[in-house]
């Protein structure tokens, strides 16, 4: 089993609806679009007695997305070890200069980082939709994308985000990773036009699933396709056995927040990265 697979397995065990928003197996699955070697190089793990107790994803040179085993989030010795490792450039987790850490709220680790001079960064808005009841029909044609239609999905994502580098090749790299066994890529159509796309990631039956990414083609905005593809995403996660659907977006992206709320998602309290 690779380090990436070990990290995914640990993250799957830590996903529960009563936990704060945190790193999800789908985050590692989405990063897998850069290839197996790049994904493995971006993963950081911490162990105690041979067991993984914390997992981080270096999402770019200056951002560590990070979580801790739920039962150890108040553990003082682990928090000290993590704060020393992550906050000391010489230890190689994050470089010197301005850097960011995303981690769950309410941990001793977060408290220590604030005590050491780290500050809150820009707010993000997590949203959740329970999946105990059936999801409304999206009202448009939805296609589940397989390898032979990867370019359709990748093309919509590229047209949805100004700086996107997502390609057919990267879709195949993403789909080759172990997390994608519990994922689905969907595209919404208006007639023959692909207008919106999403990938959803299950962490296993009875646990929260993740939406990452979701986008609406820039030529087809303002017509309800964001809500439609989000409803399709929630329905797909329900079919995969997920207990809820999760997503997190910058609070400044008010359009995205409104789209998720229109698709039945509840807005949760804002969260902040920590910045040095």
C-alpha cells in the first residue's frame, strides 16, 4: 500500500457528520490529477506507534491542508509536535515566508499556532446537505462521465475557472487513483451543449461525501445550471451511500454560496486558514 493509499484510508475513518469541516479523501483524489508521483510527494503523514494520527496535503508551495485523528485533537504532545514540524521551515513541511495552514476548528494545534503568532486569513464558507431523503430531479440531462468522455468533463471545468489547467490527461490521472473508486464525474447538458460539471467523492457508506470541483461553463451562467449540477451531485453521493454532501467555497464567492443554498445546502459557520 502506498503512502497516498494509507493517508486516504485514515481520512476515510475520520469522516463523520458531527466533525468540523476537514481534509477529505476526495481532496487527495482531486490532487491525484497531477499524477501519482506528484500526489505522493504532496502528502504528509504523522504517526504514533505506527498508526497515522495526522494527514496533510501540500496544496501548492505555501498551503498545507491538514487534519488530525478526531480523538487526538486535544492531545497536547501531538499538538506540540505538529506545531513544531509545521511551523519550523527547517523541518521541510512549509517553507519560510508567508504560508498558510487549513485545519479543523477547535483543536489544540490551532490554539498553539495562534499562541505562536499565526493569524486568521480570509473566510471560507462550508455548506452541508443531508442525504437522508431523495434529492429533487435536476431538470436537465445529466451524464455520468467515463474514460471515453473525459474531455467533455475536463473541457467544462476549464471553461468554468479562469486559471484551470485541467485536461483530459489529468482526468485520466485523477481517475487512476484509489479514491476515484468511490467517485463520479457528472456533466449537465442543455441540448447538445455541455454546460456544467462536477466530481463527487464518497468516503464510504454512512459518511460525508465531498463535491470537488463544481463549475458552470462561462457561456452558460445565470440559467440555473449550477443548481442543477449540484442537485445531481447530491443525488450521486446519496446513491453511493453518503450520509451528507459537503462543499467549501470562499465566502467572497457569494454566487457559489447562493447556488449551493438553492440546491438545499445549509450554510455552516465560516472557517479560516491560519497565516504566518
